[in-house]
């Protein structure tokens, strides 16, 4: 019969002739991922693995061995807690900046108070949820029965790793991973009014067409304001640090150290100045000016704007569309230009002084770098020379001037851009905040699965130089297989899921060396841009390419393909609407095609030539496009093609349904058996037997002592629950009750015969 690894056989199933068989062994690994995997790093991410061993015949009558493993992930709770903590910190900072907007006219001041009241309530809610999550010490995953609990909203449903390891007699061993998880959705909030895709579109349409009480800024402008604010908060302390390092180098009279410090200071200051070149900052300054009580115009009004002068200054202009954002006014924009330009001038003075000092010290090269062409020719000559021992005293007032100019720019820019964020929050409270909460919930569930999949993919492919090159050159494709129907509540779930997966484009990964035994990932950033820091042990970190070790951000490209397969989808296709599914599949096909083009452009020619010999990706993409366009009912070919393309592109695979149970398990087992048939020469007569074996009850739980290993029949003392339907449902009809009694009797007779 052959040998089994990792234990003795619990059960043997045979066909009628006893010629083909499958050995099945089920066991639970004690604490870690055992067996040939021997992946100690994954022990910090995965736990409670359950393994099953099979043996199936190949087409040449030899045996292949399959090891199937399912593991929970502790990231189910870790990632949501990290994310909620980040949201609380971000929201508290935003609330403080709104409070520091300064004096506003009564209308805007009342709006600000109302916004702060609701924002403080949201922060308190997040803090309560974080407290409750910190108390969770039991299971490492959220079961489907808990998907409607408020305290577990941010936690994904049934997040597991499904791994199949194949050992073939003629082919090299292969590993196939699929992450299974319930569709990211806000189950507690419900789907009465639809999901995020519909709610966000409706909210933005109403907001665009309504100008009462607030100024409309597009989502792009709002995101830009958040980005500039984030850059300010990051760059200002960096510039201050480099300025202090420059002074320290000056005090040590070290020309080389002085040049290096100046180079770093110049680079960061240029980024700082560049951040304010956007027109949004100018328009935001004007909008804030109009919201101040009794603002005084510094320029005399022109004849064309005389009507604007007569309007009260304490009332905001009535604005209804994006083009109503003020682009010109009597407001003195030149004042902002002068304040903004002072930062660059201060930097040029520092560069000129450093050049003068090094030149007098005998340095042959200037230290201004790329900034030499920007400074005025006479600037260096205009600065008086001093003795060598006074370097610190000569640079200190210039550094102080730079910090003062930078502080004034930061103060004005922060207030104006915070005023832009106030407009976003001022409309339709608390609906705006509830949409933010819903989006945070869905994104948290999606991110937990993504981080789990990324870490597992990184660990299993660490010895593949082609994968590592693809990782830092192109990024990773992340393919989600959705099995939700477009009927009833699952429409809202699909809308939530589509937005949550799309939001994963905001995530970048950064691999760092672990300095302790704690290798759990850390999340930094803000809502529009997250960075997940993945910690690797020193031995694994040293094997990475230089670009990754230096901290290059690694990007992901999430795509979602959904095909409803249950009976509700049949109703939707016959009597409902499947346009949502069709549009999602078409949009994500375009994203997949875009990734393929980037992959072919950026990867080295030698790798591409070898890659094209092994994979006919172009043909698969064309076939996928044809199947999406065909609009065939329950076209599962879309699922198979998308999964195949993902595997060939070294991507991360996800399979999702409502709760990651029935439909998901059916899909995963079918995919596994199809891989065995197409890639590992599974005997053609054994496909159905292998599929039944993976799906049978013996692989769902422990086997009892009364199982008969000779006949292959299960003689458990308890009847199988799936054959005994609730009597209460059958009592609705006497005919159904009779049919149920007959079928139950027949099953019992067959079972105990």
C-alpha cells in the first residue's frame, strides 16, 4: 500500500476492485508547523495547524503524496489592534489641529464645535473597541457565528491558511497556498442601504451638489491635503534634526562632516518647499481667510470684484462645485509667496556660508551640490568672513532664521489645510463619520488577510531570487476570488468587499531586521497611506537583495474577481441584476492587465524570456477577457483562469465567501484536485475519488473506533447531521415529512448494513 509520513494510517479507502487507494492520516501538530515545512518564522504568525496526508495514483500508476494543512493566524486580532491604535492617534491629532484653527466667524465656529463633538465621540468608540479587543485571549480567529458582534467588527472572519504540499515521483516538490477568509464587510452595521461602493457614490454625489454651509473640495483635493499635512509632520522634525547635526559638525570643525550634514539638510528642505507648490494650498489659504471674522483685504478691490467686496466677510461664499474653490481674490497671495520663498532663501544663505567656511579652510570642492545653481552669485561674497574657530557662531543665526521661516510656513499651511479637512467633516454629520467607520472596519479585515498572505509568501519564496527581484522591481499581485451572490444582503457585502480590496492599494510593505524575538508586524502611516513593517530574523534578512534591506517600499496590486455560485445567484441571474459583478470583474481585469504590462516592462530580458517559455500568460489573459465579456451564467472559468494567472505571476491567492466555510471549502478542494490533475499527473480515473476524499467527513474531524478499515465505510455511532434536516422545517408539509422518513430510514439501513 505504500508508506505514510508523520504517523500511522487511520483509514484506508479503496475502490470496488481494491486496485486504487488513498491513504488518509489526520493529526494535529503540537505547537508549531511540523513536518517537512520546518518554518520557525511562521510560528509567530500561524498556530493550531491541522494536517492530513493523502496518497493518490498518477497517470503512470505511481504514487504521489499530498500533505494538506490548515492553520489559524494570530494576525486576525493583531492587525486590527495595530490599525485601531493608528486611527486613534491620527484622529486625536486631527481634532487638535481643528481646535487650533484660530478665531473663526460665528458660522464656522459653530460648525467646528459640532464637528469636534462628533469626532470626540468616534475616538471614544475606537478606544472602547480597542479595549475590548485587548481582552480577547481565547481563539486566534473569529468564527462565523461572531461576525455580527460589535466588539469584533474589525476582525476578519475565519482567516486561515490552506496549504497543499505535493511530492510527485517525477516532478519536484511543490507548495500551493490559499488564504481563506470571510468577505471583508461591516456585518454589524448591516446592508439595508447597500455597501460601501453604493454609499460612497451616493454621499459624494449629494455632497457635490450641495453647497450650503460649507465649501466643496473633491476627494482628490481632500486626499492631497492629508498628504501635505503628513509630509509637513514628517519633514519638519527631520529638517530640525539635520540642522542641529550641521551645527554639531561646525562645532567640531569637520569639513567632510559639514558637507554631508548640509547635503542632507538641503535634500529635506527642498522636499519641504516642494510640498507647498500645489495650488490647493493657495486656495485653502484664501478659504480660511474668508472664514476669519472681519478679514481686511490688503489690496484695493478691482472694478470686477466690487460686488464681492460688498458681501459680508464673516459669511463663506456659497459654493456648489469643485470649480467654485477660489482661485483669485483680493486676498494678498504675494504675502504667502514671500513667506514660502523665505525658506529657500534661508537655505541658500546657509549653503553660501558653508562654502565660504570650507573654502577658507582649504576645501577644494563646494558643498552645495545641486543647489549651487539656485543661489544668487553674489550671496557668498556678501557674507563677511570670520576666523576658523567661529564656525558655530557664524552658522547658528542662519540656522535659527531657517527654523523661524519654516515654523511660519508650517503654521499657515497647517491651518489652511486643516480647514479643508473641516469641510469634509462638516457635511452631513454623523453620516460622514459613519462612512469612515465602515470603511475602516472593512479595510481592517482586508489588511489582516493581506499581511498574513504577504508574510507567508515571503517566507516560502525567500530562496527564489526571481521572486525577490520581482518583489522590489514590480511588486506583488494579490488575487481575491469572491464567491458572493448578487442577491439580497450579499450585494452589500460585495460592495463592501470591492472597496476594501481596492483600498489595499494604499498599503506598502517594508522589511526590517528583527532586533528581538518579537517579529509581529508593525503598521505606520495614515488612512491614505499605510506602511507595514515586516520583521525578519537576522539570518533571513541577510539573504535579501540590497534594495529591500535598504528599506525600499514594496507595493501590492490587489484584484478581485467574483462569481456567485449558490442558489441565490441563480435567482439574481434570472430575476435580478448582475451588473455589479460584471463591472467589478471588468475593472479588475484592467488592473490585472496593467500589472502584466508593468511586469513585462520592468523585469530583466533574460528573466522575461525564460518566464515566457514557461508560461503562456498572454493567452490566459485573452481567455480571461473573453470569459468576462461573454457574461455566461455562473462562469467559474473566470475563477480558474484568474487563479492560474496569479500563481504563474508568483502572486498571493485568496478565496472568500460570506463566512469562508461551505462555498470556500468547495472551491479550495476543487482547485487542489485540479492542480493535482493538471500539474502533477493525477490519474484521470481518480479525480472524483480524490475530490470526494478531500471533502468527505473523514477529513472533517477525528475518526471513531468503529470505523471499518476494510470496507471503507464509516460506522460512527452518531448519525451524520447533514442527512438529518430539522424536523420543524419538514412539518410544514406532510408530504415532505413522509419523504424525510423514507430517506432517513434508507440511509440508516445502508449505514448499518
